[in-house]
């Protein structure tokens, strides 16, 4: 319940002087006296019920005042309905799962960082169908574009390296993602491709795959994941046990930039986990879903529920004071 004129509720403070005046008025009246030589015989006489009625009219007036003030403040019941129409975007997250993603320049490693940040990205989307494509030497669709974000995040969490032969087939990853989006009727179609290396496998060249994306009006954002120079890479040594080896970071930035530019997308370089988070935030801002929101508000006034009882109590107070208990108050 809300109020149209809530400031009028301050009028209830007037009850303090009103109640004080009524108490003073009745207590200040002189009690009638009766001169009689012996009043012991009057002790057992019952009192007249009218004598207790002097407080009825003031009490009714107080309650009437409260109800009328509440009615003037206009209590209302609001029923609000929100209707949303969203022009969704179809997005395919295309993720490199080659063994080089074990490098720990992003924490805890490149793959786990990419999975975590991608999940945060999914949580921010509204009404967008999002799919997941994985690639190493081959590529495959893990999740087709869907609105079932819980399923997507659960399968994203299960992603691991080694499920396909090792390698980096960037062109195949793009081609598989394009295949998932080519029939889409969404206003905008987007591929977000993350890799940490160079294309060294697959039957389709990355630039050729980007040409295919252009023909279907698909935009590609490319992300190179890895620090500059060398990165710590965990290795299992049969003699010295688990240890780290510094490996060269070789990302084909020129090719990734070309792919992005061809499709009106952008290329980003994530040298650490925080930078990767910033990149996904930028893409989230660049590819905002337009939501048209219409709000319908049905207002029901409730003042009559208080005004009518208040008037009735006021009338009853007049009747009780002028007719029912008139003799007792004189």
C-alpha cells in the first residue's frame, strides 16, 4: 500500500492536544454534591450506567479523526505490470582447448581463467542465445546457442584439455561457430574467439573462415590470451617430478586483428586475468541487447474504507453526546 498525500499523516500529531483537552475538560468539571445528614444508606446503590458514557463521545471522535486523516492521505493499492520486449543477440563463445592453455601467466591457468570470465559474461546477458564451440586440432560444438544459461555454465565448467587431438585449428573453430549462426534470425550475430597461439592445424584457413562469417553478417571479436615474452608452463619430469618451464608466447596477433577487422569486430590482448575480465566487460558493453520496457500501473484508491467508518463514528459521537449520554455530561 502506498499514499498519494503522505504528508497529511502529520495531522495525527493534533491528537495530542485534542486528547489533552478532552481529559482536562472532563476532569475540571465540579462533581455535584448532595447535603444529607447520613449517607451510609447510599453505599450499596448501583451507579447509573449513563455516568460512564462521558468518555464515549470523545473516544469516538478520536477514532473518527484518525480514520478521516488516513482517508485524506489517500491510501492506494498499486498493481504494477512490466512488459519487456528484447531484441536478443546470438553469441557463440569459441574457446581454444589446446594443451598450451595450461600456461599459468593467467591465474590459475589460461583455460580456467577463460572459463571463469566467460561464465561471468554469461551471467550479465539477458535474452541472448549463447553457444559454446571448442577447438584444438579439431573443433566441435559443446552447446548450441541456447537460453538455458544453467546448462551452458554447467557444461562450460566441465571443459578440459585432452578431449581431442592437440593442435590449434583456429580456422576450424571459426567455421564451426559460423555454421551454428548462419541460420540465425537474430538482429546481431557474434563470435567471441579466444586462443593463445597460432593456427597450425585444420582444413580451413582462419582468413577464409572469416570471409565465410562476413557473408553471413557475423561479427568476430578475437582475444589473444597470454603474457608477452615467456610464460610458466607446468611439466611432469620423471626424474625431478612436477616443475615449471618457461615457454615462448607466440600469438598471431596480425592474423587475429585481420579477422576482427574483416568482420567489423575488434582484437584484444589479455596479458593477465584482470585484463581478460576487462576485455569481456568491453565486449559486453559493445554488444548490448536493446530492451523495450512498458510499465502498466493499476491504482486502486482505498480512502473510502477509512472515510466512511470515520464519518459514521463522528455521527455516533454526536448522537451519544447530544442524546444518549446528554444528562450524564451536564
